[in-house]
C-alpha cells in the first residue's frame, strides 16, 4: 500500500512530480482516519497547520509547504513533535518581483480601469485628457522587506531609473552598493516614496505594520502595493486611507481576510486593484515550487536532509 499524503495544492502536478507514488487525501477536509494514516502534509498558504492537527497525525514526518511563507504553520509545534517543516525559497523570487512591478504599473497607469473603459460603449473617441496616471520611471520606490524578493524588485526598479529606499529588519550593506539602494527608517521611507511595496514575511513584528499612522505618513499621491500577506496591512485603515485621500491608490496581491467577503466595501473602490494572490503564479515557477515541495517531502520520508528546511525562529 502506498503512503498517505494530506495535500491540497495542484493535485495533478503533485501526482506528476511525485510519480503517482502516494495516496493523496484532502488536507482541508481530512478525517481522523486520513490523519492517522498520513506520513506527510503538503500545505500551502492558507489552511492552518498547528499542534492540534499534528496531534491527530501521529505518523506525519514532514509538513512540506508549497510556497516560501510559513505563517500558517506552527513551526515550533512541529519541532516539539519531531515533525520537519520544508518550504520553497528562491525559486519564486523572480515571478513575485515581476508581479510587484505588474501591480505598480497597472495601478499607476490605470490599466484595469482603462481596460473596462476601452471595452465599454462609452469609448467612442480617443481623448488625451482621460486616465492620466503617475509616471513610474524616475520616481521613488520604497521596498519594505529586503529579502530575496525585495532584491529582485530593486533589480527591476533600477531599469525604471527609480530612486530606491528600503526598510528591513537588518541593514543590508551587501546590496546597498551593488543595487544603489538606500536604507531608511519606515517613517522616512513612507514619507519619501511615490510607491511603497511590501515584500516582507508575515511575522509578529510585521503583523499590522501598516495602519492609520503609517498611511498618514505616506504622500497623498502615494501608491501602496501589498505583495506580502494581507495582515501586514490593517484593512480598515487601508479603506479609510483610500477613501479620504490619505493615499492615491493601492495594488493588492493579498488581503485580510483572503478573499475579502464579497460585499466588502474595498471591492467597490476604483482606486484599488486586487489580484487573487498571484505572486508566484507563473507556469515555470509553480512547477519549480512543486518540485521542491516533493523533494523536501521525499527527503524527510527517506530520512535524508531536506533541501530547504524551516527551523523555528529564535
Ligand atoms: C503561493 C506564497 O501562492 O510562497 C508563498 O509564500 O504566498 C505563494 O507563492 C502559495 O504558497 C500557494 O501555494
């Protein structure tokens, strides 16, 4: 009999890359029998994997996360139960940075609203006075979170001749010279940037990082891009900032909650673009992510070191 894996993300790709070796049961609706039989959990960024779930899964050796962010996994609880945790760093940096730029450009240059207008019956003649956006080239970009993805965003922003500020837990002298970026306090970054992009992980320190005081600090013409996790931004404060001209617009790849309730007022605003968490969603990247997810899982089941192991913070 093949080993039982509790998994939800991309079942066909998982089966292909794991060569159909495993008997896969859904994680989100796992029964006690599924849990008791499982040797691994393949998680992704939503369903919570915590101590009580792991207690139901006494044979599980690894939680292999399809993605880099592990804020939904209680890594310390896994460690206490001798369960390994794996993730997929590195392979999704380019795709997520591409999406960061895509959202910046789309918000700044009215791509979504322009698309709706161009398809509508109202578009009867070319008018050079409509939908005039903000110039991206030569403007100032503030990157919050200068990890691997932040670095890739900076690399792309340089091609747009942007002045680049960054804020990070630790200063990164290694990249300040090579990428021409300048370290700034969060307040200075917010006050000076035309675009603020969030590319940090969700941690205790970044939970609710952008709230009323931070929106007050931003330029009125400022554009916020959230590529991190929804809870890094306080949703009510974001709505307030967008409706009282504290900031000009926002591009959100993630929201809190995700998805927003279908009647949430944020969904009615014309100055926000929302993507359904597409940061790493390119064909090449999703395949690489799944390959690493499978490699981590098989390594743990074979008792070998994980290609990418997550250890508890601290
Ligand atoms: C994925 C992500 O969308 O890597 C992450 O942390 O948020 C994304 O790349 C997610 O993990 C879905 O599997």
